[in-house]
C-alpha cells in the first residue's frame, strides 16, 4: 500500500519544544518496519516551528512573522537531521520536500511536485513533507500558505494516489462529544460520509470541540475520501497502532474512501 502518515508537533516534541526522543524513536522504528514489510510511505511532519523554539531557547511560540520564520528555518533542519539519523539506522533514505500553497494550487507546479514525489517513491526513498514555513506568509489577498498539515497531508495523499492516510493526533479519534469534558463521549469507529451533523460535532477551530483540530481533520477526510483514499485518525502516543491500521484492523476512527461504483 501507499500510506501517508501525518504527525503533529504534540506527538514529536515536549511542551517546551524539545524533541520527545522516546516517541520519535518509537515512531521511526514502526515506520521503518512498515517500509520493510513492503509498504511505500510518505511522512508529513510538523514540528519545524516548535523545534526551532526549543533550539533557539525562545520563551514561547513567537507572535511576529520574522521570528516565527526564523524558528521554522532552524527547527526544520533539526527535524530532518533527526529523521535522517534515525531512519538511516534502519537503512532507509529520507528526502525533504517543503511546499507552499502555490506549489499545489498551480497545475504546472503541482505536476512538478507529483513527478518528484512519485519518483522518490519509485526510488524507494521516504519523502518527508512540510509546509515551507520559513517563506510562506499569509498576506491579505495573496495567501501563500496552506496553514496546517492536516489539509497538506490530504493534498499529498491525492498527489501520490495513496491508499491510506493516517493522522496521528493527541486524541484517539473522532468522538460523539469532547472526551476531555464529557464522560459519556464515545469514539466513532467508522465514518462513510461527512454529514453536516458530523461537522457540527467537530466544531470550528478554536471552539470547545475544535481544540483537537477536528475541523481541519474533517476537511482532510473530505479530500481523501473523494479520491478513494481511506483516512484514519489515531493517537500518536502509541505508534505500534500503525501495524493494526495498515492491516485494516479497527483502531481510532476510519473514514472510508469512496470506491468505484459507490
Ligand atoms: N508546518 C508547521 C510546523 O512545522 C505545522 C503546521 C501544523 O501543525 O499543522 O511547525
């Protein structure tokens, strides 16, 4: 299978931005093993800004654009150095791809990206994708950012014709209510259609239920499902779950991609 795995900053780093070594080592080990099983993998990894904050000893996430972009430039290096070293120990070759919105919104540039990433997969390399946070800015009337990696990973899944997209989050999946606030909240194991009711459940980003970023995850699910790709939301604290997910066993929430004739 072609599998795209998206991993967020909360999975990769401790609160102050320093690397969560145990977590990242566990993740790289399982991903390397899945590659050895014969799957083709793409990793969409956040963490550039977070790790830059840690490396530069900044007091917190910067509010101004130049410092944020400087942190991203430092953190992206640290991120790739870590992946290169850890995947290298299992004999896997990583490749860095940094994108802005323009790279996927303009057909010719998108084709160029598709050619590169697909060639990397044919060459058995492991593409690691992030937004190019050091240069992407959100200016009024000229948005050059995608903004978050849930959507980016769904776009990447579309570009490589992935069979499966896995979003590793700080929550086990999509719930009927916020599990941090409601003890009766139940995990929804499978979703076949993104209904307005489901969207209302996820809430807007920043609202009570949207804190886990569920709204962007549903947007990603819509993109993935439309191109026949399954998407699973699972907890990044337990990377071994990736074995079950790749084998089609129920873990987290699975959004079933639309197949021919459906
Ligand atoms: N591209 C951002 C970073 O690497 C993260 C975006 C996201 O977390 O969705 O820091």
